[in-house]
C-alpha cells in the first residue's frame, strides 16, 4: 500500500475500479485533445486577421505581469460595482485554487508516485491542502451563487440582452453544479469512510457529511451513492474542459490574452488608414478587414454589460449598445465561418447591415465603455472603422457633412473665414501676442469654439486675462490656426484629419516656443496622443490650460487668497481631459482656489457622464428621450450632496459649455443653475477681489508674484 491509512490522507479513486480509472484517463485525454484543438482553431482564426495598427507584443513579460495584476486583483470588476467585484473575485480565486489543487493531485498520482513509489499527499501537506481547497472552493460556490442570484432573482438589467442565450445559462449552472457536487462527493466519502478524525479540516465537506448523517445516511448508502456521483461529476468536469474553447468559457483565455495585448493609449489615439488602402477599402468593408486584435476583442467579450450600463448614448435612448456592436460582429463572423449566412455590409444606412449607421452616429466617443470594460475591449477602434466606412460611402448626417465641408474650406466648423479667427481678441484691452512673430514660452492653441462661438469667446478672453495677469510668455497662431481634427477623425473623416494635422503641424513648426497649451481638452488629447503618430517631429510638451493655470496659482502669480467666492459649485469632468488623460485634480484645485465650495457630482472623475458633444455629437441631430446634458444638470441639482444649493456648473471644455448651455434651455434649468468655465470662475473671483474688471484698462498694473 502506497497510502498509509494510519496518517492523514485519502484514496483518490475511492470505489473506482482499475477499469474505471482507465476509462477516466481515456475520457480525460479526449477532453484535453478537444480543448487543445478548439484553442488552436481560435488562435488560427486570429492569425488570418489583418495586421494591427499598433505594436501588441512588445515587452511581453511586462505585458503579462500587468495583465496578471489586472486579472488577479479583479480591480476592474470592483470599479463601480462592489457586489460584482466580490462575486467575480470569489469565482476567479476559487476556480484557480481548484484548478491548481487538481493539478497538484494529478502530479502526485501520475508522476511523483510513479517515480518514487511514495506519495506526498499525506500528513501535514494533505491537511493543509484539504483546508485550502475547502475554503477557496467554498468561496467559489458562494461567488457562483451570487452570480445566479443577480442574474435570475434580481435580474440585473445589464446582464440581459439580445445575445443572452443558453450558453450563458449552461456556463453559470455548470460551475454551480461542479462546485456543489464536489462537496457532496466529499461528504459521501467522509460518511462512507466513517468520519476519519483528520477530515474535520475539510470543514465544508465535513459539515455536509454531518447533515447526511443526521438525516440517517449509513456508511453503506454513502458508499453506494459515491460511485454514480463520482462519474457524474467527472463526466461533467471533463465535458466542461472540452467545451471551453467553443462557447462562453473561452473568455477565461481570450480575456487574459486581450488584456496582455491591450494598447495603453487605446481610444486616446486611433489606428490610421494603411497607405495602400484605396477609398473603396477604407473602414470595415468585410469581416476580413478586422485585425487579429479586433477579432480577439469580439471573443473576449463576456456579455457582462458594464459598457452598456455606462454608455450615455444608450442612457439617452439612442440606438447604441456597445456590447451588442461587439457581439454582432462576433455573431456575424461565426455565422460566416460556419457557412450559415451570406456576406452583407458591416455597416450601412437602412437596416440591412450587421450594424446600422444610426448606431454608430449615436456614439459620443467618450470612452466610458472602454473604461468600464474589465477585459480591455477597444470599442472605439471598431466604431471608428465603421464611421470611416460610412464617410467613404457618403452615409453621414447632413449637418456633419456640412461641418466637414466648412472645415475643409475654411479650417473651422462654423464656415467663417480664417481671418475672423482672432476677432475674439478685439474686446481685450491688451494685445494678444502673435507666436508667429515672437518667441514665446507657451504656444496657445485657442481652438474653434473659443475663437468663433460667442459664448466660448468669453472663455478665451478670460484665459488671456489670466495669462496677462500672471505675466505668462504666450502667443497664438491667429488665422494660421485650424481645427484640431480630434472629432473630425472620430466621425470617420480620416483624410481631412490627416490634412489638418499636416497644416497645423506646419504652422506650429514655424514658431519658436517651448510648450503648447490648449483651451479645449479635445485639442489637448489629439496633440498629445495622435499628432506624434503622424508627425514624429511633433514631440512638444502639451498641456491643458487648467494644468498651466493651476501651477500659476500655486506659485502665487495670479493673486488669489481663497476667500473671493462664497457660493457652492459643482464640477464636471470632461471626457477628453479626465477619462482620456487622467487629469482630475488641476481643475478642482483652481475651483477651490477661488473660495467656492465644491460639491462633487455623484458620477465624477473616470465615472463622469458625457455632455453628449463628443464624436461629432455637437454637429448631429438625434431623437433621444433625454439629452445627456439635461440628465447631467438634473444630477447636479438633485443628486449632489449640496442639491439645489449648487449655483454654478463648472466646466473646463468649450464643447461641454456649449452642450450644457443648450441643456439649460431644453431642460428648463435656466433659472436654476449657471454654466461657467473654470477660467471664467477665476476671473470672476479676481474681479470680486479687486472690484474692477480683470484686464480692463483701469490704470492699474496686473499683480504678479515677487
């Protein structure tokens, strides 16, 4: 006897005959082969995809370490959803423990015993092993139970959709039956072997065994039931292993691969159009246009609906569900590969395509879906490719076409002549420096809306006054400035975007300066993350104006003492400044520097809710139940701790200012709250302190730091 029953251990194949063991090993080998073939088929399909625009396998050890940290910590599952985070952590850690424990046991039986004639599955090791397996296995069952409760009792809305089906039910119930079945088998074995004293370490199985004993189960009955129970459990487990590559369980592999191959700047920068593609090939023309990483995206989706639950377009009643778009692509690909459907357009207007054009027009490019996704699916790369297809085939809304034509002809979305771009400076009592004619520290890219839109011209003037007051060395491009191209690219006009990059880069290169400062977070994002992709010489330090002004205030160059304003405000995080580029504190520090009381929005920082203007939304017309801007203003007045005491809604983005001014009118909030930019708030604070207009020609000298 290899196993010495006088010390703590157990017989692995208790009641199973040598023939039964042989059958089990044969079935196990078949299951593993089916599993390996399925995994090979999946990755072979990815290999047939197009090359990806970005490097995905550089620094592979570092990528694996990062993915392991993300997956094992469950950090993305905990974001916005504590219940879901705990649930998934229990399932993941429990499953991995059971998998590792089974592997250890297999190594002992099939390798160690064969080589040494002894077993390490005894004594203290066995006791420790049994305790850990029972403890983590219990967490696994609890986690799966939480999933079942949320799905079928609470019926969490985001878990259900048009792609929800039998495989989702089969997956969760199989895990539950395997988890519970393991404890039932353990209990039957403990009863059948008449409660060995050391089996108390298997506290869950021992408890179930006590229940069976109390119910009158004898050792003989337990022994009789163990054999069919063991085979049922074994066949289900082996079937699950074989099933993994062919349905939802494959996300255990594809999701990790997706996190490993994620682009750290996904969404902030978009893939370009390969130089050898003609106009008829731009965008998704067929499923074969997807890169291998985009194909992997579709398989990594777990249908959790986190992206759907945070999408402002879906919340507003627009026909976009980010999860469904990814799964529609997957379903179409699988149907094509299986020969079950004919080829159709990936995206088109009219409802005959995989994805309808109105779905893509609904996207605000806010990146909330990507931020919420626990497996790093890069929705925006897919959406942009489909928008490019719509653009190339002339299937975009008329207002967007008009804006694109205005930008092409005049360099701005308003269609005004370039010579009018610096007209906003005329109401100032000082000359705004021309960066084309003098060396400056900061080249200030003003942007379209602060230059042409009367509401946002106030922001530009306020910022100019702050720069003058602080003695900043700055200058603007005057009429040589053109639209930054950020949203042009996101509606799919890649050719126009490339033209704008070339023209703006040429204008910038002709100036002598140290840093670029942008009024608009959209400009800030594309200059920082996208222009260098097209023009390697565009490697300047780029800042949003709140970052620059915050340093000025911190250095005492603006002259605020933090007592100027006594009312309550709330602050809205712009998507392109916050979620895209992780700048949350500079605007808040500026708000606090005025003395205003800052009441945080319930959805703030990376959880911020989009204004609705991104991705070309500013130029589009939508049928929606409630505008995102209206919902956001309601939230400010009803859901912040200060409630109706909030007097001003502070923004740091010209596009946000425009959308929220519109939301005030359409939502009937004009008498309840005022929209104000951070720059305007600072000027108001200074005027309150000085009793005169900042920057006015009043004979005073602007205060500067000593």
